[in-house]
């Protein structure tokens, strides 16, 4: 079987892109499951309390998981994993900036 060099390179490139995409999707899903487990076991929330969990890749931190609770749909809480531990590191309104917004699900700040 004689495959031309451009077809071989294109096939390898497509395979590489597919593998990287699969790895990133798997990593996102794993982080969402870890944050969900943290909220359910450590923070004693139920599945019914959580409206949405999404993991995003960004600048700093590189990977961030955003949680929106059903009883507070206008607030986002951000979690990340560091040294094997999940913790909340920030919160923000879903839209815009509101310095007077009162958050219901803030975790106590760890030293």
C-alpha cells in the first residue's frame, strides 16, 4: 500500500487533533465529577441543589470549574484542584459586576 506523504501527514494531524480533543474532554469531565463529589460529600449539598457544573480552560488558573446553584442562579462559584484538593477560589455574578451582591454559598477562606 502506497500512501502519499501529504495524505499521511494529514491523517496523522487529524489523529493527533482527535486524541488531544478526547484528552481535554475527558479532563474536563473528570474535574466536573471531582467538584461534584467535593460538593456532595464535603459540603453536604445534594444533586438537587446544583443547577450547573462546567469546566473551562483559561489563563490563570489554567483549569477552572464553575458551579451555579439552583437557589442562586445569578451567582457563579469557581473551584480548582491544587495538590489533590478541591477548593473554592472565587465567585462572581453571572453577568456584569456587582460589588454589593451577597453570595449564599461562599466557602470559608482557608489559611
